[in-house]
C-alpha cells in the first residue's frame, strides 16, 4: 500500500511514520510537509492508497486538501 502523510510539523510526521512502520512494515510511506507539495506530486501522476492529513496547517489545511484530492 502507498501511504501519504502530510503534516507541517516534522516531529508529528516522523512519529506517525514510526507507528505505521511498526504496524505495516510492508507498506511504502511518503512524507509531505505541505499540502502544496503533496498535490504537486499527485498532479505529476503519483497515486496513493491511503492519506493521513493534518487538519491544522498554514495555507491549505487537511480538510481543504482532502476536498482537493
């Protein structure tokens, strides 16, 4: 499974990545520090099976990002 994590807080990103890696070591995890970066990759053809989105981010928040996805 391809999993995208998007959070502007690097500490939170790494903590969530660690938890997912322990539970699902076979999955591939991609980290994004902003909604813009994640959307740019998707526009370039990158696809994901699962998203974890921070609701409170500057600029485009996780709720708006989910709507755009």
